[in-house]
C-alpha cells in the first residue's frame, strides 16, 4: 500500500534534469521515449518541431537503426503547423517531421498526424475539432514533447492564450515571426497564422517532456518553471501538470533561482538510487 502511494506521489512532480550540454539533453530525452516504446509499443507520442528536438529525433533514429527500436505500432500527433503552407513546403512542420524523423524510422505514415496547414478557411474549425477527436480516439497522448518559444509559448500558444484553449487557428506574435524568420528568406515570408493544439489539449497528455537548450532560453525557462502561473508565459501552465520532465542544458538552466537545489536533488537521487520529490 505504502509503495503504491509512493509510486503515485512519484508521478506527481515536475522533475528538473540539468544536463551538461545539448547532446546529453537529447540522449536523456530519447531514453525516456525509448522506455515508453518498450513498455507500450502502441504508444501515442506528441511531437514538436523547432531546433530543440532535432537531437532527440537523431537519437531515436539511431535507436531504430542500431538497436531495432520499432515505431511500427506508434502513433504521433504534432503540436502545430503554419497556416497557409502546403505539406511539401520545406518550412512546413509536416515536411520537418518527414525529413527529421519519419523517413528514417519504421513508423506508418498513416499513423503520423500533423494539423493540415493547407485546409480551406471554411474547414478550419472542423479540422481542429477532428484533430482533438483523433487524439482521444487514439487513447490520448502518452508523452508530449515540448520546446519553448522566445516569448514563452508552447506549441503556438502565444502570450494571452487561455489555459483552457484547444486546437484552433491562432495568430503569431511579432516576436515569434521574428524568431522564426531565420528559417525563411525574410520575416515577410513567415506565415502569420498557425493551427495549434491548445494549452488545455497539451495538459491532457499523460506526461510532458519539456526541453530547452541554449543561453537565449535561460530567462524564459526560469519564468516558465519558477515564475507565477500566467497566460503571459504560456509554458508556466506546465506547473499545473502532474508529470513533467524538464530537461535543460547548463546554458538554458543558467537563470534558475533554485539551480543549486535542482542539481543537489539530481545528484542525491543518483546516490540513493531513489527518486526524490
Ligand atoms: C516554434 C514551435 C514551438 C517550438 C518553438 C521553439 O515556434 N511552434 O513548438 O517550441 O518554435 O523553437 P526552437 O526549438 O527552434 O527554439
């Protein structure tokens, strides 16, 4: 009984893991996904785009090629997609997922879902409702991978998005357009709208894998993890989630007020081989 309670409590935490660098962060994250696939081969993964999860995807491809980790029964749902881009557009998130992960693993293309950025305007509401339904029908998301935008967004939930928001059409913040213009020829080419899972949708995932790397993320990461709950930093909503693994590299962890405490806990856990929460 006590062990059962301990196990339940153990699940109810935001665990902060600080790794030396981006490579170690990616390996740690990939290990968590590998464990899930091994224990639940038909699991449902929530996936993210951006530069942060690329190392994680590279590791998963390596596990597939070197260890035979199979994705043949896995289903995936991506967080978001630019509105107005065809799936074949090199900056579309569908294209990103195909080239950075799906083409190199044995996942069935029909089991990979990304909101459709090319859906007609009059079909947007239905498409978003269908996306939510599909997630439910698949049994819900087991682990949702997340990065964080410079303005604190998760998926494309810009500052001010409701914590109850669902998959919908959103307009992008000027900062996001500016941040993401590095992938386009100029900021005018960056779409101004996107289809994005809501914060409410994300919070329903059974587990969150929240990744951040690099010094430019340090301040916003500290606000998200240690700051007040506020829709002005939508990632702060993760403080409400019962099971979050935050994996940071040293640079992204730099502004955390409780940095030493997290390091101490992490080291102590290693020594006593028992989770502390
Ligand atoms: C985009 C995505 C987010 C992602 C963010 C950060 O805005 N919609 O899901 O977390 O970029 O990207 P990066 O990892 O490149 O910093």
